[in-house]
């Protein structure tokens, strides 16, 4: 099967297509001997390198940092996704209500505040970054007109949002400060790192 990474049954939310994939797999049990290797007749192209097109709500409060204001504007979309699916991945270091505070951690890092003066929830930059990523990805599900391909929402976050700009800056600063690699490298996925 030539399906994008993370899509073992092919097309998301397409139960007919997914049923055909499962049926084809079960049909292999009827082969007289194994191992059996058969290509599924349909190939799904991976558009993960394309940035997801999500309209970001306009800024409402020019007194807030642009990334904080952006995140607050995404709250309604995030809420719709959580209501639709009945769960969220946000919660490692804070709740959805605390997203502005979590972003502020990276704003301070990026802006040059002394690292010892910044209180990082749970002392874990990576967990805070994962909460922010989850919040944005869940909002993207309600902003997009289709189920995103693998890594499209990720590319949108790190290439097309104010949060992405802040995280790039914060990661570069943490690296330059000589922190252990495990404390800065996964602030962003390796596929989104600029190498600066």
C-alpha cells in the first residue's frame, strides 16, 4: 500500500475506502501459502509538504503579543474540535485556558529574558511546546475544509503562524544558551527546523 505515513487505512473519514482496504487485507488470508505481498491498487499521494490553508482569525487585542492574540482567536475553533471529538491532547502542562501563559514562556525566551527568570511549567520546554502544538492542530481541524494530510497542520503551525515564529526564535535561543539538546531540539518537530 502506498499511503502517507500515519494513514494505514488510506483516506480519513472515508469508511467505504477504509472498508475496501480491510477487505483486501482479509482476502490475503485465502492465499494458499505465504508470505504474501500484494500491492493495493490505489495510491494516495502525500501532500504533507504543502502548508494547510487555515484562515487565522483577525487580531482583536493589539496590546497582546501577536502569538497570544492569535491563539485566543483560535479558541472557538479549538472548542469546536474538542466538542466534536470529545477529547483533547492539551493538558501535559496546562489547560486550554492557560495557552496564553504557555505561549508567554516562549515569548520571553525568544525575546531574551534571562532563562533562570522564566518559570517553565513542569520544567519541561518540550511538554509545553507539545501542548501548544496540540492546541493549534486541534483548532486547525475546525478551520480546514478537509482532513489535513500528514504533517500539513504541522507545517501550518511552524511556517504560517505567529506561534511558529516565536517557537523558532525560542529554540534558537535555547540552543545558543548551551542547554542540553534534549531540552531544546524537540521544541519543534525535526521536519520544521531551520538549522539556525
